[in-house]
C-alpha cells in the first residue's frame, strides 16, 4: 500500500509499505479521508519531538473498519485514561497523552491500525449517516475548537473576536454562532485569506489591521466579551488582552513557536478588568463525539470549508497549500 512518511524535516516521502496487520485488541481501518492542518506543515518544516522517524503522518482520520465496514472517525490525542488528571475527567491535559501520527502511524495511508489505547478511551466514533468521510475527518479539529470555546464559555449575547482566519478560525466562527454569540468579528493580517474565509463563514465584520482599535470601535469602546487567538502569534495574544471587555474571557487557543513563547502582558488590565485568560490543548474523546453530532445536526457545517481534495500522492502539495494559507481545509483521500 501507499503511505506518506515523515523521515526528517523537509523530507516526507510517499512510498510503498506492507499492509499493516491488526494485533489483539487493535482495529484495522481503510482510511478514506485524512485532512491536513497547520500542525502537518509545522512537522514538515521542523519535525516534532514526539515523532521518531520514519512515521506515517496524519491525525484527522475517517475511514471504514476493514472487518465490519463500519464508518468511523478516530481521535488524534490519546489520553492514558488512568492518571490523576484522566481520573478527574481532565483528558485534554493528560501528561501521558500520545497522538496518532506522532507516537503511532497515522492516516496518510491506505490502511491504518487503531491502537488498543485508542479503543480503551472510546476514541473510535461511528460516523452518523448523512455525514461524509471528508466532513467526519474535520470532527477532530472541530473537537479542539469545542474544547477551546467550552473553556471560555462562549454563549448567548457574547461579542466574540476570532484572531486568525485559517480553518481553525473558520470553525471558531461557526461554533460561536451555534452557541448563540451576538456578533462574531474575524481578524487576520493576511487580507486575501481573510476575504476567502469571510466569503465562507460570513462574520459580522472583518479586520485586517489595527485590531484593538477596530474592535473597540465596533463595540462602542466596550471591547469583546470573548477573544480567541487562532494564530501562532504573540502579538495577537497581546492584542487579545487589550481588546477584551471588562470580565472578558481570552482563549490562547493557538500555541506559540517553542523558541519564542514569551509575551508582554499588562497585568493590571487582567487585574482591574477581571479578565480570564485560558489555554486550550487539543480535545478529549467526548469532544470528538460531540463534534460529529454538531456536524450531523447541521449546527456546524464543515463540507464547504473543505476547499481541496487530493490523492495521497499529492500530500506534499496539500501541505504546501496549508503552509501558504492558500486553502481553508485540505483533505487527503488515500
Ligand atoms: Zn490537525
Ligand atoms: Zn492520563
């Protein structure tokens, strides 16, 4: 079968590999769609400390169980299920977390093995009827978005700012609407990408420069109830704090480059305005199941966000599209 394997930074190869065999307690999947995201582009450029090459990449996975033909979606982040955090239900911050496509071969392959650890935490979800494989593969990033918005409690009446108009930003706009946000503003420094995203998700306003001033203007000087940074940008995080309303909630959804994670924060803004700043780290198995339901119920449509469908042989083109910000969602069909 064909797989796309990471060998070293800048070196991903589409190559032949023997079809994998499921061991006891494992599941063999015929992968139908595995979507790409910014993380794949980052891995391609820099590698990742959890990836020991060669490794089949791909973590946004949907396919068929070979034995039964059941259509399933597979989680990416695998909590251990037994540590102190997991036993308290805090699966997203499990210190023993492993990931598909990092610790285990992922979905950029015709066939894939679901490890027993994934099955042990209910990490294989049946795809509801009416939801295609490509849409189901987007349940994983949507699950992460769901985790982020639950932590900052996006809800009815909120003015929400999303910083970053990539696929994650688009999912944030859609989910904020589904959760009853009053207005959603979308920010990106890349005016072209912002226009492409706005065309799809119709935010109440788009902002491509001076975001703090613009958000204050749009909110009559009050600021936004919720600000979510969906960009690997320290500047965006600093702006997010300055554009938040009193008692505003800020999600540092996107992480920063690990060699440059320090920002300047006016602590008095947090103090006097009673701001809440929250992180977000991936998603739990339950978030994945809920994301599939949101897609199936039409509350968060994702089909139109999939702008490119490519065969496995073109996975490098897909990653290139993602890193140039020239696509919303690119899905690979092995
Ligand atoms: Zn991803
Ligand atoms: Zn754990």
